[in-house]
C-alpha cells in the first residue's frame, strides 16, 4: 500500500496530552547554565580589573603628545566639551561615579519580586555574563582606538595637568556603557517575567535610560568623554543589557519546544509540542 506523506504541525498550548505543565509550577524564562556562566562571568570580571589597570598605562600621553593637540581639530559636535570649566571636574566625576554605582546594583531590585527571586542564581549568572560581553566590547574599542580625553584639549589646564596615564582612552565611555548594561538588563528581565508589552514596556525602558544618561552628562562635565563617546557607550550597554537576556530567553523557548515523529499506515509527519 502506497503511503501518503504529510507534515503535520501540532501546536499544543492548552492541551494536557501534549505536555502542558502544571500551572502552579514555577516556569523559567531563561535557559542558563550557572556552573559555566557564573564561573566564566566572575573570572572575566576579575580579569577586567587587571585590564583596566593595563589600559591606563597604554593610554599614557606625554607632554609632547599634549602640545600637538588642538581643540579646533575636533568635530563641531564634540568640540564644546573641550572647553568645560575645570573647577567643576571633581564634583562632576563624583556624581558620575555615584550614578554608575547605583546603576550597577539596580538589578538587585528584581529580588523584591518573589517569583523572579526564585531564579536568582540564573539571573546572577546571566548578569555577570552580560557585563562580560559589554567589557569585551569596551576593551576592544578602548585598546584599539587612541582618542585623547576632552580635558587634554582644554586651554584652561596646563600641559602637566593634561599629561599622564589614562588620557587617551576616551572612546567609548565605559562608565556609561556599564551603567546602561545594568539598567537595561533590569528592565528587560522585569518585562520578560511579567510579559509587559506596548507602552508600558516602552515606559520602563525609558526609565532605564535615565541613570546612564545622567552618568554620561557628568562624564562630559568632568572632561572625561566627548558626547559621541557617551552616546556610543549608551548604545553598547543597552544592546548588551537587552540581547544577552533575549538570547537566553530564546534558548529556553527552544528547550520547551519538542518534536516527535508521527507514523501510521495512512500518513507520516511531525508533531510539535510547546510546553508552557
């Protein structure tokens, strides 16, 4: 008897016979391997500490280097930052550090949610990996692009005040990038768990943009970064804070989606089961 072949796609959403899980059971949003990701994330974070110290040495500018710099050579968008008042530098730098530190610890707010905190090990692992990815992007740019900081162009500073370590690693802003990574991670995870869509989701991500924006503002006021450095850092961090959790979310979706071959004398095919 000749078999008729057909491809059957069964999407079981609410049918128990196709593997629906108990609605009371806690459902994971992300597929994470803590033993691997937490270990790697912590290891890379520790390594980055030494990376920052080495970067400062690599980003050294001598007096001869400083004397070659001319603010008129800067593009019109960034040029005004080279003329910020040096008297405001110390307070602006303190403010940028404050908002950075607040941003870094902000994902701890997720633990106030009793459903989310059940996955705290997974989320900590994923958070560490998110920063590891962001650090990789930052170091890739900062080590390869030798852009002098705005203060090195400032005519109100002496050559001696402009020279030294950590003077040519302006691009891009690590402070802003790290802050953006943290706050967008917070918004992404919260909206994923609560399935928040539309305007509410947009509103939460808008709130997430405020702390890194403040960090960026004070970094420019401190003469540390140009506006383009800040914008690039913001975008880099936001991308990491969103895409790393999204990658883990899709891995979990694939894990929940299973395929089973179906065969009978009348037809053959595949049944797909999506467990919620």
